[in-house]
C-alpha cells in the first residue's frame, strides 16, 4: 500500500503475533525481558527485570520485575486470547509474590476478563494496580515490523488516591500541585520533543518517564531542590556503577555538549546512581503561575537535552556491561 498525498502510509496489523514469536516461553518471554522498556512505555511505569520463568509454587511466572520503589511487578504472557486459566495464574503469582502491580499480556482480552481486571482495580487501593494489555505486530508498507502493546485495562490512579484519602487523611495539596505541574511539563515536552512518550503524572513528589534497560528519567521534587534526573539502574549493581563511572569520567565533555553542568551522584551504597540537573531557587508552593510555566518549560528542555545526550549511548552500554537476563527460580515462601 503506497503513501497518500500527505506522505502518510497505512498501519497494518499482522493476523497472528506467532508469526514473529513461535513459542511463548522460548521466544516471546525472553524477548520481552530484554526489551522491557517497550512495556514500561506502554504502562508509564519504569520496570527492572529480576528474572523470567520463575517458579511460584507449582506454577511458573513469565517475568518477575520491580518498579522504581522496589515493589514487585508480575507479568503474565499469553500468545492467544485470554482464558480463565491464565487469569487464575495471574492471581496466584500476584498473591504468592505479594505483587504491587500485575500485568497480563494477551492477543485479545475477552470481555469477561476485562471486566474482572477492572473490578480488581476498582476494589483495591493505590498499592495495587492491574493492567490488561493486547499484543499485536504492525507494519507500514514494506517497513520493519514493530510490536504494539495496547493498554485496554488500567488503574485509575486518581480515583484510587481519592479512595485511599477518604479512608485516611486528605491528599496533601502540595501533591496535587505537583501532579498539576508535572502535567504542564509533560505537555511542553510532548510539543517540543515527541520522541518521548509522556506518561500520566503520578500523585507524588516525582514522575518518571522514558525508561529503558538502563533506568529512567524523572522530574523530581527533593529536599535538595527541584531537578530533572537520569536515574541509572540496569538491575544489577556492578554494571550500573560501571556505566556511571564511564560516563562521569567524561563529565567535562558532556557538560560542554549540553551547555550546562550536571550533578553526579554515584549513591555507592545502593544499586542505582543518579545524574541530575537542578533548577536553583524554584519552590513550587511559593511560585506564581508564570514561574511554574517557566519551570515546566525548563524541565521539558532539560529532559530533551538529557535524552538526546544519553539515551542511545546508554542502550548500547547496557548490552556490553550488563549480564544477560536469565531465568530465575523462586518460590512464594522464598520471595516473602
């Protein structure tokens, strides 16, 4: 199919993803573990793979991952339309590993299973979230094929936060103000740098985006001040520190290319490391609307600069220094 008068082609979907991945456990699960950023971008949550094909009781979980807070994320894959068996397995894995997030990937999420996942999201608080995702493979004309993960069920984090607040104390106004600020910053980022898929902002003091096998980027309010971060976390401490050290050794040339200096925080006692740029003097609660708009634009421009400078290089570096993600074995008892 050719292009139209505006140079646009037509997106075509392959009839069966098994034309790409012949076997779920042998082909698709290892591929997803190595390309977890595809899923991270789809759900707006940076993920770090711990292991795949993990034993939980008598069953085998496809992928065990963690979110930026270190909470457990379980991922169940199904290269066919959803069925009751996989729904049951999802719940077994989530309970066995005390997961905070559960993700079910299938080629078609049947209505009854979509309803079940929606019901779970509506009946749980903000500490539990479930995603239902439909997998397809697309192509435009003779271009390369590409995976698409369509999120068809997701938690409403705003309603969950409100529900939890009604049971306890009200959501602090500052958190609401931060979420509104992140929304404004992401709007600017989407307009000046659409390479990054912007997520829904989190009701928190930080909001992450553009994750990859190296970690993720974030807008963050901290005790040290407001900053834009590149948080490095390859899932393994030694390789994360090696990547950080290699980059920091070139700090002067990096600063020259960027046109501004960065703050380098190795955080030696933890697995991750942080590279940041601070907006001096910006205090959200003491700022007027114009100051917040200026800060949102600054955030978007700094995010664009960091992503342009580091993203491609980091993806290449991870492949050379990070051990290959392998299968792990864990029982529900060992994971608690």
